[in-house]
């Protein structure tokens, strides 16, 4: 609407980066690569693309490490320009493309840009590529930096690359890109008073609650931003805050609205963050570190920092993931504090002593490339088949350990993606075309040979949508096995088969929305699964160069009962993720490179002995340590 548009304009006029337009354009014109460093909220994500577009750069790609940010920033820019989202301004995230032939400014996740470069290694439809939020040091952005270095040499005359970041060490990146210029956009940050607690609280949740209420009752107006670690503790804190605030309101204290903010929040709830609150109403925003730099929430005056972040880490020597709550780095702590000083002087309450900050916090965050499984990335780089790129010598800003590269190569060899010389195999080439992790991609390809591709596509789609399937995921996780009634017998075969059966039941209702609700499944999640399944199916048809291997109904029956072929395909894809039963309860020993004793995760249909039988051999989707080692998503290979 016209009103919305002029509002946006007013707000834009104050964004610091707009004062540097001339300087930025001039520098970009003279240099293939430019680093732009600017305080969070200075307008990098929303303004740089528009600026370049005003100066006749034709098609601009802006990458974001997070899906939410890609969508939210694209929506904002479309609104500022007064255009329909998906037309001149659009976004593309995995399994969701909202762009058209008209799109000039395209926000996309770094993973999607990597994928695009598979089909078009020179990315020549873009005249500008902006790698935004580079300070997050996501695995994909780090790989893109290496590829961009090469690409600007090949396309020197017609490609501009901008690397933008809130906190990145500009000199290091500049050196990486042959001493490219670094532009610093001074932010307009008001002073933030930092207050430390005397000691670590026994519960940061309770301590956040207490601090927030204290601020709400005693401090002048201004929104409160609380950094929690994940959806779980956010939901708990939000509900506690709601109770307390309601009680206060009855005692006629100032109004407050409590808003959660995390990556798996449905889009309609996310946008509430950007709406101004009614007058005399304080907002209390409870967020993950998504509010640290990737989404700027205006109006915050008070920050409560738990000092923790939830981080997924991979250990190449055990092949295990852990989702750990770890201490943030100093850089992160200062970013969080800075959120309080955007509109006027603010306060940051650190729920840890200053000595802990000084002595225990790392200076900078460990880049994701040094704490991830690299199988997917290595497969991707190999499939690019660039004559001048050797994986073990790839030009990384910070190289991963050779142990984790070796681990990736071993994994890929075991599932036939590369040969014994490390060269990509034809199966590997096909796998790389699927936007799935290598094991799952391998399973699909095998399933196509076994005539059970339809079932495998369903399983892959269900696994991909995991986070959107169940309401309040964690809470129901344990109960998942009880949510759906009337599933055909077969649950004894494990989680993959159950996921398949859930989808097949829904399919038989002709995708009835009421059925999802009755069975405690998120409608949005199930619709997403259906869409993902369709997309994967199209990619498979392209890879298979023809119709997919689906058996005629009559013939499937004999296989259907125990889904034998699907389980066989899973064994091939997850060949390094097999486990053998040990005698006691649900204890297993993993086979493969990293033998260890593990248990079936409590969320699995196989975690209890309801059926009186544990299979002797299983394959698992992943190993996680929480902190005990568990197999998540387990499928029976061989029954006793
Ligand atoms: P930076 O990338 O430098 O952190 P941004 O360009 O993301 O800065 O943000 C600039 C301004 O635009 C901020 O005031 C922010 O609140 C606002 N903004 C960003 N995204 C949205 C959105 N989806 N809706 C409304 N405002 C937004």
C-alpha cells in the first residue's frame, strides 16, 4: 500500500549505509571484490542490493546463511520498492523458489547458490553476487568464498562480488581476496551499559525470567530482547513470562507482549517482530541467536544475554553429531549487547560474571567448516569437476582439519560416490544433483533400481521436513509413536517405515487437512512434504533420464509387507551407519569406521521393546550425543 511504502521510505532515510552510496558504488566499479563491514542494522542486507540495482547492475544475488533471513529480507525489500514479492524481488531457499523471469534482486540461501553453480558453474546470469552475513562463517558461505575467488578471475570483466559482514575480520578476508578494498560503514550505536551477574545462575531460564520482570517493572519504556538457546527453552520462557505478565497487568502494570523468535517459527508469526507495538506496550522478544545479527529487531533497549548458544558439532573421529549448548564467543557477546543500543542508550544484562567473559569465552566463533561433516561439501566440490581444484588443497579462508576431510572421503567412497582414486563416480555425480545429504541421495538412486523409488521419495521428503511436521516438536517427540492410529502393521521395522506409512495414510485420505489435525501433524509441514516429494521426484526423473522405477501395484504386494526393497536401499545409502544388536535392552554396537556402543533414541518407534523383538541389525540416519550416544531414525535390517 502507498502508506506502507512511504513509511518504509522514512525509515530507510536514517540507515547509515545510505550515506555511503557514492563511495560504495565507486569502489565496486573499480574492483572485482569489495568487503563491506557495517554494524548490524546499518542496512547492508536490505540496501546494498537496491543501491547496486539503482546503478544499473542487472541481476543481483544476495546470499544468506539462514532460510528465515532470506525470506524476511526479500519480503522487506519488495515492500520498500512497492513490488510484488516473487516479481522484481524474490527469494529461493531449498525446496521453495519464489522468483520469476523478472527477478532482478534475488535473495537466496548460500546452499541454494552453491546448487545453482552446479548447473551453471560461472553463475553468469548474475552481475553481482553479495555474500551477506559472512561473519556467521557458515559452511556454505566459506565454500562460496573459495569459489568466488576463482570465479572473479574467470569473469573478471563482468562479475562483482561483495562480502558483507557485521564483525568479520576485514583484513583477513581482504588478504584472502588479493588485498581487495575494505569499506567500513560506521554504525550509529548508542552506548550500552553492560551489567554482569555475580555468579553463573543455576538456571539461565529462571534467571532470565527474573531479570526480564525486574526490567519490566522498574525500568523506563523500551523493548527487551532475551537470548535463549533454542525453540525448547524459548517456548518455556514465553509461557512463564505470559503467566507473570498477565498477573502484573491485573495489578495495572504497563502492558507487555511476549514474542518468540526462532528459525522454525511459521512465517505468519515471524512477521510480528517487525510490526510496531501499540502505544505504552513493551515487547519482550525471546530469541535464538538469530536476533544476534541476521534479523534486526528495532526498538530494543534492554538485552538479556544467557551467554549460551545451541551449536551442532560433528566429531569426525566418532562420526557423531552433538547438539550442544555451548558458551558464546566474545564477538557474539558484544553483538548481543549492541542490539540494545540501536535507538538510544541501552543496557545489557549478562547472566554470567565478567571473569567468565574475560577468561572463558573464545575470542571468535569457531567457523562451521571446522565443526561439520564435510561429506556433502566434498561431494559437491568434486562434482563441479573443476580442473584446477584439488579438494585437499582447496583455498579455504580457514581450512578444515585433514581428519575431517579424510572422514568425508571415506564416507563418500563407501557409498560409491567416488572411486579409489578419489575421482567422482557416475553415481556420485547423480547424487550431487539431489539437494539431500549424500546418504539419502544414494538411497534414492538405489531405490530407483529396486523399484521402490516412490516409497523412498516419501521417506526422503518426510526426513527433510522433520522440523515442521509435529507441533511443539520436542514435547511430542517421545509420544510420536502413539500419535497416529490405524497404521498398518510394520512399525516394528522402524522410523523410516513409519514415516512412510504416515504419509501413505494421508495420501489415501486424498490429502485431507482434517486428518493431519486429528493425528497431531502440522498441516503446513505435511503440505511441505508433499511439495518436497514432488520436487525430488522431478529431479530424480531428470537424473534417471526417464520414467522412475516403480513396480506395478500387483507386483509390489509381495514386497510391500516388509518393505524389503526400501530397507535394502537404505542399507546401501547408509552403509557406514549400520549397527549390530548387543545383548542388553536396546543397546547396539555400530559397525564401520567408528565402532562404539549406542542406544536407540527415545523418540524412535524402536526405542522400547513393545513388540518383544529388537532387530539384530539396523541402519540409522544419524548419531547424536545428548550427551549419551543415540541413533536417531532407525530402520530394521534383519529381524531375529
Ligand atoms: P544489516 O544487514 O546491516 O544488519 P538490514 O538491512 O537487515 O541491516 O536492516 C536494516 C533495517 O531494516 C533495520 O531497521 C531492520 O529492522 C529493517 N528490516 C529488515 N528486515 C525487515 C523486515 N522483514 N521487515 C521490516 N523491517 C525490516
